[in-house]
C-alpha cells in the first residue's frame, strides 16, 4: 500500500469509529509515522509540542487497536494496516466463492449441488486474529487479595502509557505492597506493549547474565522466517528502540551492597548503572519498572526538567482498605481496630502478621494489653531483620538514637546529640528516609512504632 492508500484507509477506519474524518494534526502524525519519523521530528515539522503529538498518536493507536483487532502502536502501524487491507481482500474473495449461487457456463448452480460444499446462506468466517504481544510473566507472582490502590494504579498507568516514562522506581519498606501493586498494574496494561517481561533479581544476576536472558527472550520471539534469525542478534537497547517493551525488575535491592547506604551497587554490578543511564537518555518508547526496598543511589541524579524519572515511594493503605484486611481475619469489629492500623502504618504484611497472632490467641488478647503495646510476631521480626541487615553502621547508630526518643527530633538536636559529622549525618538520614525506615515531617525525624519496638529489642 502507498502512503496515500494507507491514509485513505486510516481515514475510513477513524470515520467508522468516531463519525469524524482525520483532522490535519491526525494526518500529520500518521504521515510522519509512515515516514518513520520520531514524535520529536513530527512536532518540529508542524510546530507543536512533542507531548501534544504523543497524545494525538496515543488516541489514534487506541482507535486502530479496537477496530483492527490487534494491538497497534507507532512501530507497527504500517504493517497492521497492511494486514487489515489484505484480510479484507481475502474475505471479499471468499465471500464471492461461497455466495448463495454462482454461474458456470451459463447455468446456475447452488452450493448444495456440489460435493463437500457449504450450505446455502453460510459463509466461511475468517476473523482477524489479534497480534499477541510476546510476554514472559513466569516470574511474576500471583496477585492474591488486592486492597484498593486506585490512586497509585492510576499514577503508574499514566506515567507509563501517557507520559511514556522510560524508567520508573517503585520503592517502599518491606511488606508495603510494591510487588502486589505492580502485578495488578501489569495485568491492566500488558497488552499495550509488543513485549512484556517480568524478572526477579533475587539471585543477584550479573549484568551479563541479565542481558543474555533478555536477549534470548527477544530473539526467540522473532518470526521463524525473519531475516534477523540468520544474523547476529541485535544489542539489547536496539530491541527496546525497535519495539515497545515493558520490563519489570523486581527486588532490585539485591543488586546493592549490604552494610552501605541505600542504593550503592555491589562491586561488579556497576554495569547496571550505565545501562539505566542509557535507558533514560536514548530515544525509545519502552519502559523499565524497578521495584525494591531501595532505589539506585544515582537514579535521582539522572533527573532533569526534560526527562524526569518518577520515584514512587509507596506508603501504607488508607483506613478503609486496611480495615478490609482486619475484616478478612475476623477483626473488623474489635474496639481499637483504628489504633491497630495506625501502629502498623497500614502495612499489609505487618497487619496480616499481627492479625494472625491475635486471631490464634483470641480476640480479647488486644484488650488485655496496654494501648501503646506493639506486638512483634516472629515472622514480622524476620522480615524486619532482613531490612535491618542491610543498614550501614552509621544508619544503625542514628536509628538507635531516634528509637530512644518518644518525640520527633530536629536536625539541630541530632547534630548536638551525635558525634557523626554533619555531612555523614545528612547522608545517613537521607538513606534511612529512602528506605522508609524513618519518617521526616516539618524537618523533624521520627521512627514508626513497629520499627521503634523492633529497634529497642535489637539494639537494647
């Protein structure tokens, strides 16, 4: 199909869907796409902002995806239109062959007069098969119970699908629900991508191992008759530029050193840092979602006004959602359920742990304890121990100091109390905040009740 023929067919599809013909801006986006121009080039050609052009493109790809029965993106628009055009021609030819009657040498016959023919008024159905995105979600956990995260889901979906962010970090303290949120998100948006892959970094793969794994996934998904199969596989970044890919890296904290400030790469793992810089700076429409207790320490340094890197630090569930957990454990009607949620900061894992203990020992257990009592079941201690083991020595010192204070403490008070240099103190506080182990509000620092209770017994 020529460019003019493709645009004419696109106009017909849009008109049938919306009742409106393509406007000048929509035509400009499609023309630029067919000429393999980037959004930035199209924007410059027609004196529009790149975000405006991307928005118009996103609306068009959604219309074509719905009408063509396959996921249509900027990268596969021409080939999708070709398939649709050829499918219509094939269906038209088949409709003629299996029509109710046909004429041979001047005599009329019915399909029923010929052996193995179709019955009258029946047509062979050849529905268009949607293009199946290549997905490897074998390492993605099952969703299980999902408690309302509407705002966070919407934020992430907007960042990925509309703002086309290339690199996103989803962080938060252990048990807060990062992975669960990501699973729910992937279930909702995975079909918008050509390739989707979920990988856990729990085994701390080297960058060479990680890159080989992704290259194998991409290369095995290529068509068997593709010329690329006879050539050297593309570099990883080229796949990300050629296709729209969504790559989820869970438990990214396993790439970082224990006993250091948050987000410092282990020796020999610095190649990941270079790769993430490449992902952020080069032009492509793929997205990496990094999930973990810590974000890479140099990730914020990549930020700029043109290419912001969103870092979503997940906090606890709201009261209504957290109460759903207690309801699931039969504790929704205890007298001080709201205080229980507050003590455990709406952390789903922590609430489930303490709810299980209360349920097993009797609901009246909570009524027999002082109002400020914090229960620490053994499984909760184990999860807190995992995060505590990653702290540097200065972090442990500051955490112990803060845990002894019943009230939030200012930076000035901390400087007066500790012998740690101001520079090291600020770096330490920043690291503890990034780990979500301490809280900062109005320039005052404090330790959440559960962490304080654990720290008291650990350091005590």
